């Protein structure tokens, strides 16, 4: 009887481990998405503020630093699809309004629409 129970117990333990690992992966993915959308929204805010103010050489550094943060946050998510046959990496690295719109829509679709503008 004990010999028959051991494989069942092993399967239950392995199944629980996979479920736990999947939960951690899902949580990590959610955290990465939230970080990306937070960085994207921060860059948009910084860029828009710089465009409204009188030119200040230091503001470029702030906008550039914010853009760098977005690129770093995008790296683990770069292959996620955003529509029109593009990936998040392609949409983030391209500076046109259409690409930015795809990135913003991505944030909305993953539940972080309030973090972007």
C-alpha cells in the first residue's frame, strides 16, 4: 500500500510546486508590467512638462533619463505583442505617436491604464 501511495504523493508535491511557481511567474509578470507602465507614464509627464515650459537644458536630461527608465523596464517584456504585428520592444523604441499609442493601449489591456497619459 505504501509503495502505491508514494507516486501519488510525489505527483501532488510536484503539482503543487508547479502551481506555486506559476503563481510567482504571474506575479513577476504583473510587477514588470506595472513597472513598465509606471515608467512610461512618468516619461510622458516629464516630456509634456518640458514641452510646455521655456527651454531649459537641464530638462532634456530629465526627459532622457525618464526615457532610459522606460527602455530598461521594457526589456523583460520586449516580446509581448501590442498589435499591428509589433512587439512592446518595437513600440517602445520607436518615437512616433502611433507606437506610443500602442504602448499606452498595452498598458490599458494589462490593467494599468491609469498609469499612462
